[in-house]
C-alpha cells in the first residue's frame, strides 16, 4: 500500500505541490486561527487528508477564511475608504471654517453697535466726546472692556479702519478715539481678523450721523 502511494505522489504535477504549499502559507499568514492543511499524499490535484473545500477542482486555492467565515479587508478597499474620507474632509472643513468666521464677524459687529449706543448715551450726559474715558463708559456698560485709543481708528474718505486696533472682540474689547468735540471713532477686530469701525459725527443731539466701515479679507467697504 505504501508503495502505491509513493508512485502516485511521484506522478503528481509539480504545480500541485506549489499550490498546496501556497495554500498552507495563506492559511498560516492570513488566518492563523485556522489549522494548516494536514500533510497527506498528493493524488491528482488534491492532497489526501486535506479539507477538500480549500482546493478548487482546478487545483487553485480559494480565499482563506477565518472560523467565523469572514475575510479581512484588502489594501484596495482600505485605500478607497481613505480617499472617500479625504474628499469629505476637503468639502466639510472649508464650510466649517467659513461658518465660524461669519459667526465671529457677527459677534464683532454686535459688540461695536452696542458700543455706539453706550457712547451716544455718554455724550448726552457730557456734551463733548473729548471728556469720555474708560471709567465714564464703564459706568454705563461694564460688560464692555473700553480701550481709549491714541490715534485715528476710522476714516470715511477714503474708507479705512486702522489695522492696529487695540481691541479684540474675543475679549469684549472696544476701542474709542475722541477726535473732537463732535467726532468720535469706535472700532474692534474680529477673531477672524476682520475689522469693524464706526465714525460718529454729532453736530447737535438732533443731527447725529455715523458711518460704518468694515475691512473683510483685506477689502474695505462702507456700511455693514
């Protein structure tokens, strides 16, 4: 009996041995929980004593599977997932940053408008913008951190906001510069880096006008 098995093994094609060895390596590397193919005698394109469903009828090994019957991810599948995530991130991140910048600018505009109301309230009491200081303004609204600037903050012709505004909206700061008895500048810088300013020109209490100036992404415009 042993002599017959030896002769059959010798007559088996050379590629059958390679197929069996490759299948054993595939099971050991890709799915180590599966027992390797049991050694046996090659008969045609199969190995006597080995699981038949692991060798196809054409002598080619089928994909290795773990005990739960599932295969792992291939490199192509992982690359496809990574590419999809990258595309979604490329679309979502700019949208998120744009919405965040708009929210920061809106907060700076609201803060500057509130400061306008407080400054005008103080002017009613004082009658002169030059008498305004941080303490007087804080007595009206102490939620704003008032900063008295040393130079021009806003001009209307040409439209301009001083890029060195010493007040950040993130810190609830508003800069105020009394140019004269009738003219005062108010400005602050948004967390996004954009500038917002107002110049008030009050001839009388009944004739008070103001101009809003903004600098967004380096572009200066009148009005908000």
